[in-house]
């Protein structure tokens, strides 16, 4: 007989099936719990709740394992490209040469922006955060490309349209924020090279593409491409479960990513490091603040809901960072602070006891700074990378016959029923 879990409740013994994943992880299937008992489960932050079956990404937080569709993040970072990894996540398999060529053709075809979309930028205040602009622009795509069908081939084009245009939108937002001329995508450049060129090319000093930087950007985006049921992906699944169109669903994912506890941590890490550097804050003071329960300060770039050891992405990011800094012969004073912070935190009993290790964002800001990406664009860089993950999770959710509209329950803790009091009879 398959494994079951027993629950003794109100003197009654109930049996629930146990579901086992392909890597041996187990879940108690409590779907009939409320109907049978009137009880619900209580799990704020969903730390113990599985919301779907997924065949996209596997993580083992205790061992520091991350795999996309069965391939280790280490091998993908070493050998794959971002476009190939995106194809893998969305379709489930690595592309053939022919499929990859077709994908690149579509990415090129879709890369320019509709002229009317450009007007959007001009109307934003100059200090608008690029994440807010990006989320609005992706949502607006629904109005520019309304013809969405169920035909797989057409939907595949829609996925590539978003992946291609998000890169143009991000680079354009940056150029316009500087008051500089917009650089258009070039069909002769690869996905990452095109992005760097659109960001940094200038009529005065033409941008010289560097293979090591292109490689570093590929790795950066591969490392961010998916991370199973994190905050923004859950937002995508929850919003998508109401059968919202894909553009608005991805826009919700971008908004969810923005926060400093999630994708916004890369910007928060660099802001924190700059504070330490500029204001003479010591590493010791920083750790003391992070450990003080009455202080809202956190050591950004440390800790993770799933990883209770080194985030495997952080290890790779650190290496890429070293390569890029030495290639550019650049010394970043923040790198030295990062290294001192890491060493101090890893040897601190508070961080040891709570299993707080560096996560992907601890080193990513240093890499992006070295590449010339401005701090307020860091989370946009994360969003471009996470896009294939959101798309594949949305696609899986839509196709899953087990899925329903997301609608959690709650434990009500407010007032009991009471009578309405007319305003002239209310007392303080
Ligand atoms: N600095 C100081 N204390 C921390 C930190 C930190 N960075 N992270 C967790 N803690 C403490 C926390 O105060 C709590 O202490 P206590 O048990 O005394 O209440 C304990 O460790 C457990 O933390 P939690 O907040 O309950 O854990 P969580 O799983 O809900 O949160 C997290 C995970 C990533 C939000 C959290 O570790 C954090 O805020 N880290 C800093 C922000 C950050 O770097 N985020 C990027 C995550 S990786 C990129 C991504 O995928 O989004």
C-alpha cells in the first residue's frame, strides 16, 4: 500500500495520501482536509506548503543543489547560453542547432519596440524607478499585441516576443533616463551583446563588445533564470490562475520581484556597501545591527528560505565577478567590504546558528557595477533573467488540469458581529 499520513483530530483518525516527487521529496495531500474536518492548515509565508507539481526546477536547500530540467546550474553556467537555457526552461529540452537558429531569428525579429510604446518613457518623471516602468511596459504589451491564442506555435512566438522586447525596453529606459539617444537592436549581435550595445554604445565612443563581458552576462542571466516557487514566481502562478493574459501576469511577477527581500536585494546590497564605504560604518557595526531584533536592518545578500548552506549561484557569481574585475583591471573598494562582511558573518554564531549564508545577490551587484550597469537597473537585470522561468511556470500552470484558481483561506481574528452605529450616536 502506498504511504499515508494519519491525523488525529477531534477524536477521529483521518488518513491522507502521501505524494512523492521524482527526487524523493514528500508531501501530505491535504486537499480533502477542510471538507472532512472543517479545519484548514495555517502556514504564513507558505514555508511548508507545496502549491503545485513542477518538472522545471529542482532545488535541495540542505545540499546546495540547483538544477533546471535536470541539468546542474554549474554545467549550464559553464557551457550554456542564456537563450539556450531559456529554450530549455520553456520547452523542457535543450534545442537542436536548427531550433536555436529559429529562436534567434524570432528574437531578432521581435526586438524593436512599437514606436508608440516609446512615447511612454517620455511621460515618466526622470527619477522614476526602472522596475516600475518595466512592469507597466510589459503590461501595456497586452494592448499592443492583443491577438493571444491557444495555438502552441503562436504562444511560443509570444514568449519570444516578451523575452526579446524586455531587453530593448530595459536598455531604452536607461538611455532615455540619461537624456541620450536611443540605440536600436542589431540583428548581427547575440542576445547579451545586443543588450550591452543598446545600453552603452555612443556616437562619440562606439562601444567595444568584449567576449568575457558577454559571457559574464550570459552566466548572470542563466543563474537568475528560474528558482522554483519563489515570491515572484508564486505571484505569476497566483495571478495567472485567474486566467489573466500572459503580459499582465509577467508584469505582476516584475512587481513582486522589486522588493528588497527578493530581487531588489541586489540593489539593497550595493546601497548597504556604499553606506559602509562612505559613512565609515564598520563591518562589526553592520553585523550588530543585522542581529538586533529591534533594528529593521538586515544583512542584504545573506539568508534564504530554501538554502541552508551556500547558495550554489553565489559561488558561481563570485567566480564570474573575479574574472570580470581582473579583465577590466578594475579595483572596486566595495569588493573588499563584501569579502570582509562574508568572512565576519560566516564566523559569527548568530549567522551560523540560523544557517545564513551568502545568496546570489551578495556578489551580483559587484559584477553589475563592474559592467557599468547603474544601481537602479540591478533588479531590472534580475527580471530579464527570471523571465524564462516565469514563462515556463505560467505555461506549466495553465496546462495542469489539477490546478485551480489560487484562493487561500484565513483565520479570522477580528471583531465579532456588532450593530452599525449612526454617526450622530458614535462616541470616541
Ligand atoms: N540578516 C539578519 N538576520 C537574518 C537575515 C539577514 N539577511 N536573514 C534571516 N535572518 C534571521 C531572521 O531575523 C530570523 O531570525 P529569528 O529566527 O530570530 O526570527 C531568521 O534569520 C530566519 O529568517 P526569516 O526571515 O524567518 O527567513 P525567511 O525564510 O522568511 O526569509 C529571506 C528569507 C531571504 C527573506 C531573508 O533571509 C532575508 O531577508 N535576507 C536578506 C534579503 C536578501 O538577501 N534577499 C535575497 C534572497 S535570494 C534572491 C531571491 O531569490 O530573491
